[in-house]
């Protein structure tokens, strides 16, 4: 089964983290792979048996125009790792944005998803800008739609909320 | 700060669980209160220092028409517990539905939120049917919008996804 969280609202990565917690509770093994991230987020500091998180990115906010070769290499390393890791739940966090930025190819992602699904792995994809092909491919798709956000009113990002 | 997850899509409770995991990673104490739930969900079975989950409900799917006095009592017990618990992140899971079903009063929920915010607690509210007053009151509001759901196509609910 493939689950996709997209849209411009808060809650995509956190929903994937919640599924991770839920699956760990059921005794399953979770591999949580973060594209384009390298941060001291709460999820990267948590110690929980069965939950393994790996970040593949630089400590730098990317835009579509500032992508470098190293970013492509890191994103493809993430895919390589995803292919090899044994788990029951595989999260590809921000994979949609990695695709949007052209760091990885849709073909590689679809191939990975196919392989994992055949092995019975639950796959979760997150990030804005989900391509139509992934929306089509997924079994459950939720759009996280921003209704209201205090940051728009000048409130700074907050530990435990944003990271 | 008050965060509200509503809408008909998947990911509301799981996004709250993800914030819980994130905050535990930062060394904070989380109280996760589930209204109208009594189940062997993954989140209820997980053992994680700093994460305390309590369920206040019967093992029975409620509708607006099948509410009994005991459901009101349990939901108000949940509010009492929420008032007294010491934590950094307080999740009121499905509180919107408890309001919609008339199990608790909006006045009581607003009062609780005010108190907790004054104490510096991060409060997360989840559930469909969020009343306008809570949308107004919250700092961050995300609508989880169902784009696609395999269950609509006859796929049964699955452990680790739905619970």
C-alpha cells in the first residue's frame, strides 16, 4: 500500500512520523528517509526501538534554482539506501520535492515503490508538488491544505512544531 | 500556540502523533488524550519515555445518534484529566468530534485551551467538524482533504494505517 501526503499545509512529515510511531507500536520496523534535510529536528534525536531515521541532505534550504550536483548525489544515495533497507514501513520524506527539484527521476521512484510493494512494505511519500503519476499510483492521498498559519502573521518558526 | 488538524482526509491523528514524537525528541513531555477511543492502536501500545497516551471512550464506534450518558461522562473525564496533567505538548485527539456529538461544551474546551496556553503548553486539536470558534482561536490550521482513498474502492482498513 502506498500513502501520499501532499499540499501546502502543515502536517505532512508529522503525519508520516505518526504512522511511524503507530507501526513501531505494532512491533514493526520503520525506515524513515529524509530527502534534502540535515537538521537537529526532534525526529532525528528520538531514540525508539524499531525506528531508524536517516537524513540525506545539506544543512541548507534548497530552492529549485540553487540545486547543485551534490544535492543530486545525496538524493540518489537516499534512493540507494531505500532500496537496500529491510523494513515494514518505508517513509520517503520530501520525495515529491526532490522530484520537483529534479534531484531524482520519477522512473527510479516508481521502480522503488513497485519493488517495495511487492515485498509487502507500506510506503509513505510526502512533500508538496506531488506529481500526477504518484497521485495516480498511491492508494491513499491526502492534501494538507493550509487554512491558517501564524507564521504568515510574523510568528517565528518554533522548535517542536516546525522541526 | 494552538494547532488544529481537521478535514475529511487521513493524517489528522497521525500528524498529532508525529508532533508528539518530534517533541519527545526535543526532551519534552507529551500528554496525548484520545476522546471516544478505546482500542489497541499502535500508538496505545508504544512505550516511549515522555509520551503518555490515555484513551477515554468505549470500544464502540459512536455516531451523533447513538451517544449515551456514559460517553458524555468519559469525554468530560478526558477534559478533567487534560486540565490536571503537566506537560509541554497536550493533544486533544478527536476533540472536534466530541464537540460535534455534544459530549462536551465549547466553553469548557476554550477555557482549557486558554489555561494551557497561559502555561506555555503547545496544544493540538484534531478531528473532523472543527467548529468555527476553534478555527478562529488556533494559530495554525490545516485541513486534511481526502483526494483519494483505497477504502472507497473496497480495500479493508489496515493495522498500522488506520489504527
